[in-house]
């Protein structure tokens, strides 16, 4: 067995393929789902099949996913084509919207107009009623990603998560404040690729939906 010293381990390049889950009916409706376990819609299932096919010939060694079925099922479609299992990690759960969960955006606007306006703009100073804030999400998600680096040095890791999780992670690896959250677009089953080497992150690809082709062109994908 080859033994690597600490410097050699540090220099290994670890690659991440980060995917958002397929569409749910609540995404289309503009309903805040957060940590409610909403299933993939028929369109979401097709998107999952398309992203799995797109990654069929792309090597990856391990797969992690949020335990919510919309992410886990998307991950399973990808992992099955590689003969891999999917490890669930609660640190990849979507942001907990608290009292907003299950409500349509218009209902939230009626009940929490000021808070929703701040969420749609500044993000960072918003504490969801009985839920989380974006810093909570960033902290737990990045702890997971650094753990994945330690456990899988030099390997390629597929992670399937959620809109807010992906955006928080992308802001962090680019050393950007979470105030840039809304400048990050994450469509359903989008593919992001980034690497970790020598203590630094490098973004390779963001929000690629080429695998969806014209099937979903012009379709606005929204909601958390």
C-alpha cells in the first residue's frame, strides 16, 4: 500500500460535481418547501434521468445527497448508472424556512412583507421565523464539504443538494459574502464543478443545464 505524507495528501486535487435536485410541483407553484419532503414532479423525474445520462460517462467515486426525496432520488438516478450507493447527509438539507414552509410566496408576502422583501434582497440579515438563516446553512454545508475532502482526497465526489445550499456553498468557495446569494442561479438539475487543492477552491463550471436541451428552454424554475 502506498503511503502519502502530509504534503502529498494536501496537494491532491479533489473534484466536486454539485447538482441541484429535479423540479417539484411546489417549485412551479412558487411554494416554499424548505425541509418539507416534496417529491419530484413528472418533469423533475425526466430532468433527473437527463442529468444522470449526462454524467453517465463522467467518473465519480462517491455520492452524497440531502435525505429529502427530491435530492436523494435525483442522486440515485445518477449513482445507479455507476453502481454506487448514495450516502445521505442532513447537513445538505435545504434551508429551514420555519413558518414559511408550505406557504405560497403571495401568502408569505401578505403575512411577512418586510421580512420577505429583505430575504429577496439582502438575505444575510434574515432569520426565518422558527427556522434558519443563510449563515446556518453555509456553516453546516461547508462543514460537510470539508469532511468530504478529508475522507475522499484526490477523488471525484457527486453531491446532490438544494437551491439555497448550492448558492451558499458557491458564495463561500469563491470567497464572496452571502450578499451575492441572489446573483447565483441554480436551475433544477444544474451541474456545477469545482475543485479543492492545496487549501484553495477553484470553480470550473456553474449552473450548466445543457443536458436539458430544448425540452425545458424558457421554463422558469423557481422556489426553494
